[in-house]
């Protein structure tokens, strides 16, 4: 059975960073094949994975509005184009959603997409969705269940409150979440008692157990500046070791 993992949290908290570290982890554990979905309009997961994106789903959706080649249905066309949009790497594929529908959305395209995703999903052991702040893409892709939901926060009181609200958002979207946790990223070490009190308060008042804390990491900054893939980061790098420990705990 394919397991769906999703990341959520406001902009800049580390969703894409943690997504890349999670792919690194799943590859290291042989938990493949993985489908990584970049569901942020401002796509950049590919950069952290050392990949170049060609076609995005947003572009495919646009094409579906126009004339079809003869002898092909829109569903078949969507399916063909989604396969073209998949960037294949060792152990995983990457699908980039790109720009959302603007005004004048061709909504049937989303139905075609949902159908294609249903076909595609079964090919993978894990599907990891790196979301933007909202989670509309999940419903567009017809992902109705999240097996593992990571809510990421920065180490601020308001950030943690936002994380708690995001965790509560999945209900109205009619997405079933099986397991969720809070990860607080870029935490100064040692974490202050005030921050820990705030985290504990959020954790106990929402059904959002603490997955763990991640430190601010100079290695991540260097890796990004050098344009090197996060998949090349070794498990001996402190932030990677801490992230792997969180994944070990939460995914098992
Ligand atoms: N633990 C960390 N240590 C150092 N830099 C980090 C850490 N987590 C994220 N960053 C940096 O913060 C910025 C935003 O992170 P990103 O993962 O893109 O956030 P999001 O996807 O939630 O918008 C990036 O430049 C990233 O390299
Ligand atoms: Mg991101």
C-alpha cells in the first residue's frame, strides 16, 4: 500500500528542506520507489534534489484547454503528459505542480489530473507532498488520506500557533490524517524554557504531538549556497542525524 506523507507550515519554515532530508532518509533506508510532489507554486524542491524541471502540471493543465491531437481523449492526453512531466531519478521521481489555475480555471483538468494520480499512485511506496501554505493541491490530486502529516514551525510563539491552526485545517478540507506531528525547525541550542513551554502548550491543546526539534544548521546553508543536492548530505551531519531520528520515530 502506498503511504502518503505531506508537509505543511507557513512560508520559509523549512518544509522543502525537511522534504529533501526525508527523501534522503527514505533512499538511505531503501524505502523506494518514492514520488516527490512539489506542490508549491514557487517550486524549488528540485534544486535541493539536484534536478531540473521541464514540464509542470500547471502547464499541462493549460494545454488541456486547447485543441487535442486527433484520436486521443483528454484523459489519455493528461496521462501521457504527466508521464512526460515526471523527472526520474534513482529511487524516486519528482512531479512539479507549478502555477495553480488562475481565473477561468479549466476545472475538468483537475478531474483528469485526479484520475491520472490514482493510476500513478500505486507505482510508489511513498508519495511525499511538499505543500505551500494552503493544501489545495492535495484535494486536486485526489489525495484524500494523509498517512503521515508533518506540520513545520519556526521557533516563535506565533509560528507555533500558526502550526496548530494548520493542523486543524485538514478537517474542513475533508482530508483524513492518520498520524501527525509538529517539527520545530531552526531552534537555537539549547532551546529556551520559554520556547519549550510554548511548544508543550500547543502540543497538549491540539492533537499534534511533538515530532522533534531541528537546529539551525550551517551545513544546510553551505549546501544550498554551493548548489549541492541535499541528497549528498551524510547522516553524520548533526541536522541530518536529528532529522533521521525524527523520521525513525514518526514513520514507524
Ligand atoms: N535547519 C535549518 N538551518 C539552516 N537553514 C535552514 C534550516 N531550515 C531551513 N533553512 C533555510 O531557510 C530557508 C527556507 O527554507 P525552506 O525549506 O525553503 O522553507 P519552506 O519550504 O517552508 O518555504 C531556506 O533558505 C533554507 O535553506
Ligand atoms: Mg518550500
